[in-house]
């Protein structure tokens, strides 16, 4: 049990520049505390997130991958998040299909005004990842 | 029933008149009953063409090879190329056309209807033949009839037919220039996605047991990629082995290759390869089943592709190879695409 | 490729970063990166000496790229990119690692915070390693502007732009310009006549040689970007030629169709052919197609028969007009929160319960009652009138969370106007508190409160309903701690201001954002209050947030000056971070063409080609391409791949 508690899931968080990255900035400005497990990578738009990024992050040992962008209808680039929604649906289905815990992949809509929501999304994600333990299904084996 | 003579006559006639520069079809192979791909340019060879339940190759692969060859020798075709295509193959051609791989007028589709049958799965057939080799296969409308040294053997289609044919929803090449055989769409021997549905009743842990077993066994020979008409990229994004150096390749290109995965055929890399392939085939795979057939270690690749196909169909109303002019699955969206999974 | 020489500059931000991130450790870790040639920490990197030290370090150490680990790039990306340029290196080789908003401010645990700050910094160092020097793209500017919405905000913006010598198209959805201000009776705190102030401006718009006025028109499609927008406008047919119409009013006399008059907030009725107000600009009648019996002389045709000027033309068709402009001001105004949402206030079903705008029309000399305050149900003078403030505002649980800002003032005005019209009447005002910030505003409210027959009650109304010919208003007076019951003749609700109905659509069409309340979002709440998130599109008036007339006019002027400043340049520079095709890998499948939201990609000779003027650099193409044959410059898949690696190292 103590091992479980020591375990800190490593999350790669792909954030769109205009909404979710700005939302995480707002969480910062508002000093809302949340776990430090997610390292953000800011991209122009969720539409720019290739499914390869998700697979690659898992391959490199991420315990969880988050994709977060503007709410539907609010995309800075009009429809990038619509394209992302479809792609991410497919990748999530595929991950689940081969027997990886679906909770390891998460997508959320966080607007620039939703600092608190951003903090909550990360907090919830970490909470959900804790019981799953380290992700070693898709992770590249350490070189012997 | 298709009279193979019709196919031969069409081929001979077109080649003689110079209407096509070649006919891609099937002929009797060198290994027992099995048909093999044939690339015929001489009208005299048109008589070699065959049509039977062993014509499982998706010949549209050779349209891709043809274009690659023409690009390589920097020539343009002086006439279209004719191709014998089953329902699934013709849909592959439609996807290639959708992706502007060649133009519609560059290809003359000689459609052949599977007429409610399909092709044989060698692996299913083997146990029925008691070690003998069949020299001929035919479909009599209900059963497959195999000729072996023991004589004729009649087997119910349901037992030896490839899964994808049992589950096939559209065994008819809608896109064609000429078509032989009756459209018997609707005569399915199994529910669509039957194998997938069975598989999906399992829980996460069982599914992982199943797949980790298969992912461990993959030797990354890339046979699945080689045989797939949709895998026409010169450089596969997940593979740093077969990096082609063309005249346009710069030193920077070489240095800047993304090594998404490593060369070694270990589970994690195999998974990333196969999952990437499934993602890249989403909305493009027409379930010709060639990848699974070509796999030397029997990884059930079709199941992955089927999963994507069913998601596309059920969630996005998308049918691969249905329309030449339509957008691709992942390059388009609907306002009401499912989004409940998003927080 | 020769090895990069990156400098990493770690900012303490006082203790903002240094308190929860071990900045020395971050610098040490970065020094260990293969491409990092120099590291430095400083207490305030954005201060003058901090910036100078960056410039000096670049020069002294022959750095070719810079990573500043500090606050959000939204704050100081430009500062440090400018410094990079000052030091003689390309500004696009400078990137910001956000270790404040995304790290130090949100993690108290110093060990974990430091670890994350290192990951963030390392990922940016890896990204910069592959950043290419780049020059901004110059694009020509179309020296014309468009203003959407013909209320006071739009009118002011259009006039200011036009007076600066720039041609401007003013697009108004309704049959006349003037907007909400034209519906007002008097304005606070001066009580001058609203129409008298507004109508000269309306006439000026109409007559201005550089203003093209398109009324009864709606923006349908906007393409292009800052400096070069292409706007498609649908001009609906009015079926009346404004040049021929003599305003004789004969047509309304014969028109057999009677419908509620939306310009009078449905207090009165109008005919299918009508003029919104006597002061309407353009001064012409309009035939409401949806109300008309059929635009067909066989069906009716009475108006056409009676029109001596022959101004009526049933064959008018909708017209699509395409305008090319360099900048757009959006001034689409507000609506009032729907009474139906307020069941405790009668839900719009109790007679003589009016909203603020309806009350304005009752007071207006040009309104339904020719300026006599008469209650709609029986046209009697109401002797007890209850005004209720904050209806739907400041109620995050059920309605709008925000303060609608002007209701305190206009309710005081309403009470004053009522007392002027009905000197022996009594006014009751329910309020939560009074917000009267503004020049002369507090004095105005005080004067209203001092009136003996105007009673301000601090408290809320819980319910109102019809009872014995009166409206029973139940509320509390929290100052006396007593429940209050008033038998009112009329009730006026100061309903919350909400964005006008078409705001969602116009925001979508223009690709500009909206805030959580649905108002158009400004680019920065403090520093860029009149700019939308999309370059070249500016905001004015109540479409952006509730505001009064002087504020609206000021914002319209500010938006106009932004437009003028933008259009005074002959070329603009655009971000060069746009898509680039790797021709060797492109097979011409066209998926990127389909995925591009800007139709910026086309196929040419079997390969994708990016139109640099249209590409916004969103990257939808790159995520869709199966072959990684298209990438956004300086955010390439290779860079992201290496950033992922850095995050998980």
C-alpha cells in the first residue's frame, strides 16, 4: 500500500495554446494548487495533435496522456477541435481495445477562463491513474 | 455464375484494341490450386486468366506498384490499365482514387461479384484435406468443391471461407467499368463484425492477454504492410528501416527522420507499429484481409482494422471506399460526432 | 547541422518562481543539456538589467538560440524575442518555458515543482534546438473597414474610421440603424433626449461619402485574415425602393396584416409594411416578407396599388454582396434576459410587468403612448410602480453571474422619468446595492432617492402576481428587516443584459471567441480590451460586456483608432509559423486539403501546396497527414517527438 502511495503517475499533457494552455495559466494566476504530475506540451490546436503523439508518449513511458483544448465551437482555428474529437475517439477506442486501461487516456475541454477546471482535470486524472500503477504495457522495455 | 471466358474475352479484346496497356488478373499458380496475380500485356495470354475461390489477392496493390514504377522511370501511361477486382478490392481502388493516387481514367475496373460466396481460407481448409493438396477449387452456389488426388471434396462454404468473406457486407464491386456476376449483396453467412463482437465481450485483462501474446510474436517482417494497397507511402512513419533515399532526399531529411519506434521487434515497438497502422488505415481499410493472410505468425491484424472500421461506421457513419469524391474519415467531422468521452 | 549554442535564462520572478522551484537546480540541469552553451539565473529577467544581461550574454557567448524559463509566453515572449533580435539573432530562435503559471504558482512541493520545471525547461530546450530562424511574412493591407452592427457603438466606430479617410461599410441586421439607443427615451445622468443625441449621427452616417450603409443585411461568411478579409453579406429584400419612397404612409393604411411591433418591444402592433421609427435611417418603409400575405398582386397587392411613388417592387430578391476589408469592428449589442426565465417575476405572463426597454418606449415621445406613461393593460396612469433591479443579474446559481452594470442607473432614471410623467405617483425601487460609479452618477441616484415619493427598498422580491386588479409584489426590506407587500399598478424589471441573439453565430462566422457569459471575448482583459482574439477584428459596445453609452462610445472610438492604426500600414507582418510541405513525402492524397479550416492548401502537380497568405498555422493538416509530410514550422512533429521524450526522461 505504501508503494502505491509513493507512486507518482507521469502524465504528458498536450494543451492547445489558445484555451487549455491559457486556462492552465489562469489556474496559475489564481494560485489553484494541483498535483505536479502532468508536464504540459503546448501545441497550436488540439487539431494539431497526431495520434502518433499519444502512442509515442505511452511508448516512452507515460502513465497517462491528456489532450485538452477549446470547447466545441470555441476553437481558435474554427474546427481543429472537431477534427481532434474524431481522431482522439479512434485512438482511445483502439487503446481500450487492446486491453490498456481506458483511464490512461483522457481528453478534456478547458477554456481560457476555466482555470479551476484545469486544476480539477489534472487532479482527477492523477486520482484515476494512482490505482492503475505504472503503465508498462506500451512502454519501451529498459535496455538490458 | 461467372463464366471465366467472359473475363478472358474482355481482356483479350481490350489488349488487342490497345484500349488498355495491361490487364491485372489472376492465373493458375505454381502451388496447387492457388491462383496467383498475373500482369498480362499480350492478348494471347488472356486465356490464362482464371476466376475461382482462391483469387484472394487484392490486386489493387499492383496499381500502386504500377504508379510507383512509372514515377520511378519518369514515364506517363499511354493507356489505362485494366484490373480484375472483387468488391473489397474495388473499394480499395476507390480509396486510392479518393486519395488521388491515380485518376479514374487511368484504370479500367473489370468487376467480379463474389456472388454470395468469397475466397477460401487456406488455414481453415488444410485440416479437411487429410494432407492432400487440392488442384482445383470451385464454388457451386452453396459449397466449395475441391479436387484432390482423393477425388472431389465438397465442403460447406461456411466452414472454409475466409472470415472476412463470411462477414462481408458488400460482396459486389459497385465501382466498375464492366462487371461480371450477380450482385448478391445481403447474402451474408455471418453477422458483420461477428468475430470482433465475440472478441469484445472480453474484459480489459483478457483482451490484453490476447494481444500481448500476439504482439510478442510479431517479428516486424512488414509483410502486412507490403501486401496492403493502402500502405503506399514511400517511407513508413513508424519505420526507420526502409528509409528510401530519392533524388529529393536531402541530408537534412535523413537527419530529421522521426524515430517514433526502435528497430528491435519487441512488444512495445510492435504495438506502436501495429496500432499506428490501424490508425492510418481507419476509414481506408476495406477489409480485403490480405494483411492477416500474409502474416507468417498469424497475428489477427484484421481484428484491429475491423475495430476501426466499425467505429467509423457506427460513430461517424463512415463507409470506407464508398465514394471517390468524399473526404477521408480523419480529415472530416460531423457536428454531432460523439464527444461524451471528453471531460 | 552544426550543434546549437543555446542560452538558458532562468528567472526567479522575485520569489514567485524561486519560492517553490529550485532555480539553481533548473539552471544546473539545463547546463547539462547537449545543446546548451550558457545558463544564467536572475531575480527579475524581465527587468531592464535582466534584459540587458540576456542581450549581453547572447553577444558574449555567441549564442544562436535562447530559452527563457519564466512566466507564461503570453506575457514576455515578445519582450525576449525582441531582445534576441537586439542581440543580433533571429527572434524565432527564442522560446519561453513557462515555469510560473504552469508550475511554481500551482505546486507547493518544492521537490516536485523543481522536477516539473526541469522537464518543462528541457522540453523547450529540445524544441529550440530545432527551431529555424524565420522572418515574419509581409502581406498587403486592404485599406477598407467594416463595422457590424448599427447601434451607437457601430455608428461611432464607422464615423471615426470614415473621418480618418478610410472607407467603411456599416452592416445592420434591422431595417434601420440606431439600435437600442434609438429605443431609449432619455439618458442618464443628464436626462437629455436619446433620439435627439443619436439622430444627427445617424444622418451623418447616411450622408458620409466614405460610409457605405447596408441595412437589413447580415454577414454570412468571412474568410481571410487580418489586413485582408473577404466578407459575404446577404442583403434581404425590403421590397421598397428607399430612393422612391416618399414616406407618405399610405401603404400602412391599406395593409391588412397586423403583427406585433418588435421595434416597440411588442407594446404596439404594426402592419406587414412599416417604418420602424419616424427617424429611421434609411428613411423608407420596409415590407416584412414573413408577415406579408404573399408578395403577389393576386393575393393582396394593396400596398403596391396605393403607392403613388411606385416604390414597391415585389420582385426584389436577396442580394449577396462581397466586400473586401482589412479590419472589422463587431458591435452587435445586447438583448435583455428573457422574462420567461424568471418565473418568480411572472415569467413574462403577468400583465403590466414590463422590462426596462418597454418602459423606455412608454416614456418616449415617439413611443407607443406618445410619451404618456400608461399601463398597457387598460391605458390608465399607474399610480404605484415597482422597479426591481438585478433581475437575472448577479445570480450565479440560476441566472447570470455578472452585474449588468447599467441597471442601477437606468432604474434611478426610470423612477425620475416616472415622477416627471406622473407627479402624484409613487415609485418603489428594490435593489441589492447601488453601483453608481461614473461621472455625475452618484449624485443622480442620490437626487432620485431624495424624492419623497420614491422609496428605495434594499432587498429582493420573492414573488409577484395579479391580485384584485393590482400586481401584488412580495419582497423584503433588509434594512428594516420587514417583509414588504406592495399593490402595484405596474412593475418594471431591470433585466440582465445578455449578448444579442445573433452573437453566437457572428462569433462563429468571424472565428472570434466568447466568454463564459456569451459576450464576445477580448484578447486580454486589461491590456487588449477592444481587440478580439483574432487579429484585425475589434469589439465595441455591449456585445463585449454590459456597459453604458459613454463607455460604449469610448470603446467604439478605441476600436476605430485600432482600425485606423492597422490600416495606416501598407503591409502587415504575419506569423511565419505556418505549414510547410515536405514534397518528397507528399503523395498528394489531399487529406490536408480537406482538413484545413482555411482552404489554405491545394493540390498542384500531385503535391500539396500551402497558400501562405491564408495559412494560420493551426496544424490540423500535420496531424491528419499519414506521412508526416506537412508540418507547422517550429512546431514540427520531430520537435514534439523530442519534447515528449524530454517530458518523460
